[in-house]
């Protein structure tokens, strides 16, 4: 169940925040179009991961009712020939 989209805080932004079972899932979404050789997930750099973690901690601290295990996922969206293909990396970092 998605709780937030484009959650912003002083530390940055998280694309999606969801609850899945026992997890509070923080998701970074990256999209690449045709002709872009770099896998979308590779653009989630160590600096970006740190910002997402800090933002996740910010959200988690403000929602103590969510006594869930945090998890950080990456969703890669590939656009090829007008079609979208999605790859979900669970517990990416």
C-alpha cells in the first residue's frame, strides 16, 4: 500500500513510501529512455542512497505508529520502442 508519493523533507525527496507486510519501504524510481546506455539503478549513487536514507529516517521518526522494518528499494523503468519495462530491486541498499 502506497502511503506517500514524492515525499519531501529537509534532507531531500523519496519517490515512493509504501507498506508491504512487515516493511516500511522507501523507493527510489529511475527512468531511462531509448539510447541511454546506463542502467537506471546505477544512477543511484552512494550520495543519493545516503540522502534517501536520511529522508527515510526523517519520515520514520515522524510516524512512530509505523513499527515496521525499513527497506530501501529501487525501481528501474526502461522505455524502449514506446513500451515500458519495469525492474524492481528489493532491498537494493
